[in-house]
C-alpha cells in the first residue's frame, strides 16, 4: 500500500474527502474493500455561510473514524481467535 498524501489544508470538506479516501484504502489493505457508492462531499462554498456544513463534515469524519476503529478492533479479534493458544491446542 503506498502512502497517502496529506490534504495540505484545514478546509473541513477537503479533510472529510481525505478521510473517506483513507478509510477506503485501509479497509482494502485489510482485505475488506468497501463496496458500493460512498456519498460525494459537496464543497460548502463560503465559510461564513453559517449553514453548519463544518459541523456536518466533522460529524461525518468522526463517524468514519469510529467505523475505522471498529473495523480494526474486529479484525484484531478475528486474528486473536484464529491463533493457537499457548497449550498447543
């Protein structure tokens, strides 16, 4: 897996798109590619619009982070269950 480039900005929409890309890459590298469409991030336009788009982006990024951590935990549990125990069973 080749390293992902950092977004180079603090724009919430760009960071969210980078997060989606990272989660897709991690799940594919773990052997569990994400199938199906993923919602496209629409640019929020003006940051002073007050529409709450930043909060939506932060919520989406947080949700993706929680999903990624849950996937990593489940993969770890699966690996641990498939490993022979110390008694040689």
